């Protein structure tokens, strides 16, 4: 009896790396969309509710892997949507769905800038470690490399992902490449807390990357922090008696 139990245990352990590799491959093959939404300050509550409900409906669409609706910290009328789909066909079907059209029509009157939707492929992606919680900080960064330095910039930016995933408090670290402009990338990070995110920004590796990036960059390093909609404001601390 003990012999069979040992054989089963060995088989399980041997299968673990294969499962992990398959999950990472699945994440890398996905089709990603990052969308930025800017609305009038007076419309922020209405817009947040509209985006939240759109997310709830979209998660039921065939082929959806993730659909995260975010509000920018410090700028509560700026929003972002992070989508991951099984493939481009699933994303296209979602884009053509009736509830997507209804959402876009309802959102349009509140917009102060065009609906900025950017399809991506993955340069480095892995399955998230855990679902996001109330304290999760998302960092979404647009990186623009001047064309002559494209390959060098892609290599440097992609190199952030693997070390970043190993840092304490990291839940996700993805480097995505914009489909229409290969020299444009989006770095998507999720951290357990603001402290974990700030600690990452102060690492020697991150500082070295920023130094290397500056002469290759075509624009400012556009890093923005978000929380999921409904969790954008810090909870008030109880008063001391």
C-alpha cells in the first residue's frame, strides 16, 4: 500500500512543472487589450458604475480569460480596462457583441478624450498567482521606444518580467507588445499593496532599467497606478477612543 502511495506522489511531483509550463504558455498565447478611458470629473461615479457593469457582462463572453475594470489612483475620473482573451477571434466577437455597443454608446457623452483601445500580444506573461483583492495595486505603464532602438528596448523591457514576478508581494508581471506599433509596449503589474509596489520601484534592477531606457525612449515613462473599481478610495481608519 505504501509503495503505491509513493508512486502516486512521485507522479504528482513530476507533473507539476509540466502543468506550470502549460499555464504559462496559455498566458503567453492569449490576446490582450488595454483600454484607457478619460471622462469629465462630474461623470466619474456614473462612469465607474457603467464600466463595472460592462466588466460583469463581459466576463461571461466566450473565450474571456480576464476582464479587469480599474480606476486611477489620484485621478478618479480616469479609468482602464485590462482584457485577456483566448485568441483574437474571441476578442473580436466580444467587440461586436450587443452589450459592448450599448456600453460604448452610453459612455460616449461623458468622454473628454477618445476611447483609447490598444490590442497587444505578450512578450512575457504568466498566469496570475492570485485573484486581485481590495488592496491590490495595479501599475500600468506605457513604454515607447524610438524605432532604431526597438529591439534593444524590447529586450530590456521584457527582462523586467521574470525578476519582477519573484519579488515579494508581486501578483502579476506582464510585458505586452502593442499590435499596431511593435516599438510600443505596456507593462502590467499587480501588487499586494502600495508598499510592495513602491519597494519594487526602488530596486537596483528597476533603477538600472530606467537609466538604460531614457536614451531609447520616445516619450515620458508613463506609469499609472490603479485599483479595481469600488476600491479606489482608502478606507477610513477607525477613530481612537
